[in-house]
DNA sequence: GACCTGCTGCGGGTTG
């Protein structure tokens, strides 16, 4: 099947023969189909794709560049480059590699010695298509494209980007290169193949190869519920220590956990172990990988970094600490072990809670059954399409709506993208000055280089030009500071979702009270706080969410017990599962039909749905919107099993409000921009669409609706929620009250989940808009904006200070005695003829009062005596030698019992001071009258 | 103290 020359080389490599996968793939690849080969790591995939292509290349000695080998990771490029180079050198083929860390010198060589084979990242391909006019011409002769580790990008925005790039390549040179994609076991191979095939006219073939390798999974339970801090880690370390058989990979869920466990294992006397995660330098990582190949280490503690890509030699065993959450992630981790033909992959999962235990068993069952989660791509991500439009313009093309629409459609990134939508996108980019109309279409405009800047005339919001080519956004963190000292960093998603001013958070081994959160500078100021029970533990609540497939598996385990034979359970794990099953059966009995249970306790309500994270997230958003009409203090927790909400709400009534899907969707869209994750989604879009700079406050409807759409798609399942509501309405699912306690693992899971809190992006802008022309109490504002009162009050106090963009002030509503806030500039209007006139009108203007004023908190008061009329007061105030008053106080001249009630006003501009003095007098006279 | 992935081209000039 392949030429003699290659066969000789296979022998020279020392291989007895090609393996089953390689033999199978040669025939299929030679047919010229677009192929997706799914096979476990270490089964010789690279050669399976490469050999038939090399064979063809030998026959035709094609022009440079004829083979593109694309992989999503730099480390993998270096690895693959060296492997292919061995063949290329022997066969007299030219080869080059390209990624961000390849030296300029090596990159420059490409134009001198043209490579027939080019190994590169999707981002480097984009650079060539957008920005390398000279080298780009070589792509004309591309005949094969191998895409390695395609499962790493098919489900995310990099996948959409690559799909668009491949389509651009086809259209640019009217070519139809053969696509050969390589992937680990995935859930939706056909769709992935379709996405990268785009408009190619070649036949599609999926080649699935499971090999002879079997897996066995041991699930263990470690009860950590009574332990915290050092004790917790000591317990985990002991457990892990007992599992290590060289070489073992131990997967944990955070870099911190990796370092902490390493320390603990070392102190237990374990030597020859290492830590591997993204913050470890590349050099050290390579050294560790080398030691693994040589068997010089006993164990490596790692995050996901060792799940990806390169060859790490023979691994005896894999240990996973915590819930694997998806069968895909478990399969990829366990697949790292037992690379010898015919040998088992051995995985041990250590669950640290009952829910984790159930999820681990379910994930293991799914994995062994081959139930792997499908890749879920956001359909039609406008930000990614915009980047391709800009990229084409950067390459000198005038982009027309026709070109853009057919590119998006043919690439399958956006199947129903029409010219009208394309025109709207291009018009929006033009309105943001990234593009402008040319003779035939849209060209690049100077605004593009203001965002993606070369360093000259850089604005504070500018990004480096090179960042234009990647869709991976920088990990955003808030810096936590106590005075001048930096305490640590917190992930922005964590902050948006769970942290508010006034909360107590645990960080760097102590408790801190949050004093201020500045969204612009991404800084949080804190002060030491006494230990409280209500503090927020940073490490909880943000783990990867449990997939629906695993959730269904959990329900099966609860109904039927553990069914697979190759899942081993420790005695303890088995009895814990039995206990959980008993509790489950106690409330559900043997009845097959689904129910939604509602359990009330005190002022809170637990809704047990078992419908998964995404439906429950949507339900949470719906409850947030419903409750916001009733109250201002809402507490909400979301898990895949249940939603907890405070205060209680009549669910039947809430669900009854919607008679069709569109009504439900409209309601959710109304409140979605207050969802804490909205900010992160929006931030990701803003740069691609140019929605930044001065006008960022008034987000254009265009950007807002795209951000809402992506948020709903990514984190919530509103179709699923509608199915649930509709089934409840039709009586197919029962809404039943649960009188007894819910199963304890559900309560346990809820208690370790953090409260979700609404977030307002640009809160001062929202307050400014709301307050315009009127005056509200904090309670009223908090209700209107769905935010806790203390957050509002904090912001308003900040906004009254000089220098604030929209200054506010507060006065007393004499009718109710409540404080009302308004825009400082609105005060004269409200005082003279608004509904609040009474609050600024003294009942008696003969009675003398005393006025006390100071410019700063340390200053002494200036004191004046006056009788209340606007002109008299203004005259007095004008004697004050400063424009900004720090504190202003009005007192009755005669001592009385209400002397202590003298109203005080802070941060007052001199021009509005007379009105506040009148307000103080009116208030004092009112309560005097009440005496 | 969630995790992971990526990131100018081209040609002319100077220096050893």
C-alpha cells in the first residue's frame, strides 16, 4: 500500500510493522476523504495521518507548502516537528515550524528555504493569512491539512476561528485540501468533522479506533467534612500516598492544590516527586516530562497541563482527586496511563464528598460505556466572525457583506448568516471606526490600530497588535490590597459572581472584609476582619460543572446502584452510596415519573429538580427576576441537583406567568445583563467589536444582545427550562411539597455552594440614569437595580465626593423622615417645584438656627447664626472661603430634646448648600412640631 | 486559592 522507501524507513525506526490503526488509516486517507481519526493517546495517531501523506508527497514531489500540520499547543509543535523532521530529512523534504516562541531568525528562514511541510498553530496561520503578504502566496499549493488534538479546540472559540481560517484558505486560492483531523475519544465526531470540512467537496469519513486497551477505575471515598486547613491536606496526602506506584500522575483541580499536596507529600518523606502546572516555567516542565519518560520520578502532581498532548512515556497509574465532572475529562486523564499494548489503563478517583462520589461513579460508568459529552460550539459567535472580517481587511481585501456571509455560512460556524446580518456587523464595525466603506466593500480604518496598537500612541485600553490574532483572552484577576500591601489575587469571575462590598473573604490564611471593589482598575481593598462563620471560602463554588450526561448517570446510580463490573469501589464508598440510595428511595419510592420537590425551611426554599447545572442556572435567573419585584434581599444557590432560594416564592404562580417559550425568553433577556457572568462574556466581546473607549458606558444594543445570547447559550439551558415549566403546566411532572428533610448529599452540596449575587456593570452610570430628575431612597434604588442595599449605599457615598463624574447628594424627606438621594445638579429644581418642595420649605422663618461648616474632617467648625430664607442663607454661605464643604450641620439655637438630631450633610458643593440648609431647618421644625 | 490553550512581517542595515 505504501512505497518501498517508506517501508524501509519504518524498519529503520525499529518498528516491527505498522499497527492496526495505521494500517486502517492508510487506505482511508489515500482515498482522499476528509477524515477524523479518533483514538486514544499513544496509539500512533501522528504517523497514521502522516505516512499516507508522505507517501503521496514522494510520488509527486509537491511544491511548498503542500502539507500544513496544525496543532493547538506550542509544546506539541516542537514535539511533532522533531518527529516529522526525522522522516522529512530521510526523504529529502523541507520542513519548518511556526509559533510565537520560534525565533525570528527561524521564522525568516521560511522565505529563503521554502518548506513543503509547515507545522504551526491556528493563530500563526491567521497571522500568515492576515499579515504576511509574501509568505501567504505559498499557501496556494496546500494539498493536505492535518489537524492534531482537534478535541482541544472544537468546542470553543478557537475552533470557530480555525474553521473560518480554513474556509478563507479554500476561497482565497480556490483549493480543496484534504483534511485529516486527529482527536482523542470525543462525543460528536461527525459534527467536528463537518466544522473543519466547511465547503470542501470531499467525502467525510470518521475512523474510530478504540484499540485493545481496557480501563479499570477504582472509586474511593475520603471523608473530609470535619477537616479544614492543614488537617485536610494531611488527610488527602495520606490517601494519595497509599496509591502511588511509579510512575503515577496525580490530577488536582487548582495550581494551589498541586503545590500544597506536593509540600504535604514531601513532608511525609516521599521523594522524587514533581509539580507540573501552567505557572511552572516551560524549561522545568520539559525537564519533568523528560524525567517521566526515563522513569526518574515516582509521581507528578499536576493540573490539566499533563492532560494535554505530548508523549510522557509509560505511566502506571492515574489518580484524580475530586469530582471528574465529565466523562470526557475522566477519559482524557485516565487515558494517560498504561501505554503498553494490551495493558489496562488504571485510574483511581478520590471523592471528597458524597455528591462527588456519586458523580465519580457516574462519570466512570459513562466513560466505560462510551457516553462522552459532545462538543458544544456557540453558534455564530459574532466576535469571531468580526475578527475574520477585520483580518481580511488587514490583508488588503475589501470585505463585502456577500463575501462575509458566504464565508461564515460555508465554514459552518454560522449556518444561517445572511447578507443582511453581515452588513449589520460591518456597519457596526464601521460605526466603531474599525472599518470604513471603500469602493467595493469595507476597508480597514485607523481605529483598528488604536485598539490593536504597535505601542505608539497607546491608550490605556489599547492592546498589543499581536493579540489581535488570538481569541484567548487574558485571565482577568482582581488584585486584593490592604493599604499598600498586596494580599493576593482573585479571579474576576469569582468576584463578579460571589463577592460584594461588606463581605468577608478568606485569603492567604486570614479573614478580610471587603471595603471597596473597583471594576475599572481591578482592585479590591480589604481590611482585616475577625473570623466569622459567614466568610466566603475562595476555593469553593467554581469547579467545572457536572455535565448532563453525568447527572443522568447519578440518577441511574441512585435508582439501580452501581452496575458496571470494571468499576471497583472501596467498602466505605459502597456503603456511602447505599446510604445515599436509601435516602433517595425514601422520597422517590419506585415511581418512575419525575417530580420536582419543594422543601421549605424557615424563610428559604429548596427546589429539588435533578435537571442539571444549566437548567438550574436558568431557573435561578428566573427566580431572581421574579423575586426582584417583591424584595431586595435575595439569596440564591445553584447546583445540578437543586436550587435554593430565599425568601420563599410561589413557584406555581411564577411558572404560570408564561404561556409560551418566547415570553419566558423575553423575561430572562430582560434581566440577563444583571447576571454576574454577563460582565465576563461582555468583556470578551468588546475588543473584537471595538466597543471600548469613551463610549463603553452606553453599550450599543448590538453588543448587548450578542453578549446576552452567548451568555444564555454558554451557561444556561432555557429550552430545557421551558420544557420543565411546560411539563409542570401539563401535569406531566408533578410539583410536590417535601415534608421530610431532603437527601443529605443535596443539602451538603448546597451548603458548600456559594450564594450568587447580581452584579451591575458600570453601577454609577446606572445610578445616574435612574436618579435623573427624581430622588429615591436606597431601598427603592436597591429594588430597581436588584442589588443589595449596602452595595448601593457604598456607591452613592462614593459618588457624592468631588471629582465624581455624576455627583449625588442626599436630603431628608420631611414627610417620611427617610433619606433620599438625587443628582447634585437636580437639587435646586427638586427643591423649588418638584414633589419634594415641602422638604425644603421651613414652617416658620423667624426662628434662628445655627449653621456649622468645615472643609475637612480635621478642621474646626465655622459657625453662623441665621434665620431661614434662601437669600439669607446664600449670603452666609458665600462668606465661606472654600468651594467644597466636607461637613455641613444645622442645629436649633436653643437647646431642646431634638438637639442631637441635628442633620449633617457631607461632601457638599457650595452652590447647593443653601438648599440643604433649608432642608435641615424644615426637618427640624417638622419634628419639633411633632413633639 | 478553578483549570488550560496563544501572541507582528519584511527587508535593509550594521557588526564581527
